[in-house]
C-alpha cells in the first residue's frame, strides 16, 4: 500500500515523523524494485518457452519494450507483448498514468461511496441498482452510513452471528476497504471456512484475522454478504462452482455512459476469488466482444512451472470447458446495468464495475474507482491509449 496514490483514500491525519517517512520511503522502493525487476533468468526462460525464441532474442525484445514504451518486464509477460508488432506497443497505458487521470477526474463524493464497499451497498440500494445485499458490518469504526444492517463490534459475538446468518445460506466476508480479494473468506452452512486462496481455516482464525485487519484509510471493518452462485448457464459454460464475474469499464462523456472494455474473470487452481494479479494468482481472463458478448480465448499462466509468462487457450485448463468463441447469456442486460450505474456518477470520468450473472439476473458486486489497466489490456492484448486519447485527449497522448 505504501506506493499507492493518496487520492485513493479520504483525508486523514498523516504521521510525518522522520522515522515513519524513512520507513515508507524504503518500503516504496522495495515494492518498486520487486515490481520492475523480477528474476530475469526465470522470466527469460518462461518467455523462451512461450515464444519459441532464443534467450538473447527474448531479452532484447523485453528490454526494448521496457526502454521504448515503459512496459515493465512483468507487464511484458502479462500482456503477451511478444505477439504484438512494435508499432502497437505504445498503446499500453501504465497504472501510474491511470492514477494521475483518476485523481484529476474523480468526483470526491463519488469516490467516498465507491472506495467503501459498505457505503456502496447502501448507495446501490437507495438507487435501485441490482446489487449484492449487505447482511452485516464487522468492526466498523469509521465510514459513512452502511444502512440498516447488523453491526458486530466485539470479536466474541462474530462466531454466533455467522452461525445465525448461514442458516439462510453461505456467506462471504471481505474488507469494506480493500482490493485483490485480500482478506476475503467464505463460510458455509455447515460451518466450513475458506480463505481467498481456497484453503480451509478455523472459525477462530477467521475471527482473529477479521478483527486484526487494519487499512491505511481507517477502521472501515468488514462486510458480510450472501455468497452468490453463478447462473446455471454460466456454470455450464465454465464448469466452475466458484462465482465467475465480469469487469466492465465505463466512461461518461457529456452525460452519456459508454462501455469501453469488458472481460470475464474466472477462478483456477482452487481459488475462491478470481482476481488476476497479472496472471500470478493462477486465475484466468477472457476478453468480451462488446457488440456480441462473444468471449475470446482464456489467458493466464497455464504451465505448472511458470510464474510470470501467461499464454492463451480456448478451454479452461481444469474443467476442460471450451470458453473461446462462446457467447455470454443476457449480454445486453449486462451492458445496460453497467451504463445505468455509470450514469449515476456523471461527474466521474471512468469506473470499473464488477457484476455477475446469478439466478436472479446480472448483479453488481462492487464498483472500482481505480479499475486498473492491467486486466482489460491483458485480456484483449491491446493497449487502451488510442481509445482513451480520443475521449480524454488532455490526459492521454
């Protein structure tokens, strides 16, 4: 978190002591080094297998993309840049560019709602958006109104609350302020607890973790929601029991809500959450054609001994279901829900919507103020700069 832009969080008193500043400086540099300097030999070996080129050719191409277009080694691997002609590589935008853009175009009131999942749940309910409900909030000491939901502020009460809530079905717990599925848990009606990686943990471990959770933004606690299941047609398409979700990137131009990109996020290797994390999570993405809802090939780390280089396949590596060239059901409804949500925030330029097709129809899970360029660019293997430069020429060239 140390290197994230300050605009992501509401204003709070800042510890400006020399010791804290030195600690944060070193932490930021450490994160930066780990991001841009992966194990070069490991990366080159994986890229050699993926591309069929020799090590010298792979390394030369990697360095060229980094020097000429700022595509860092990990991103080079995640975006499958080796497949692209050199004149197309400048089209990729970096996360830092998006941070600057979002800081300049994000409405403060919108951000206060979107960065806090409990607040967004109440916002969606008030505006009649089809969204996952909030059953309870846990250890929530700060934040705006979360609505008329159960509140638990003592760790000794959480296990009993979960027993009561799971009488109506499995539940899902996640930090009200957080990302990448970090800190998420599911609890089944039988009391089985799983973390974001799919590992079984005890109820006591869950309770301790939830009440120990801290975020730089403040004590916004956890939210408890029903654990949604994919629509039977999505399960038949993917072969997965874990929830499959759709990320839709929207923009509002002169009051009109537009859809810029969309991609499907699928779990793999037993994980409960489907965050991509540049492919390193083992999860998979598939681009979605906006006109038809047709899926592209899956992309992800497909070889068991790979750590960085993603590749593509038309079938899910675990379920064997053919994904590429299939069409998502009720596609127009998915686009309409994303546009409807975006139109409620005309003073904010772009947003990323996570929605899922359940038995009740398309449902909004959350909205992302900082939606990250990695997923949409990796899924489509094409940069967003040309698209964004037409809409926002003052920020993207």
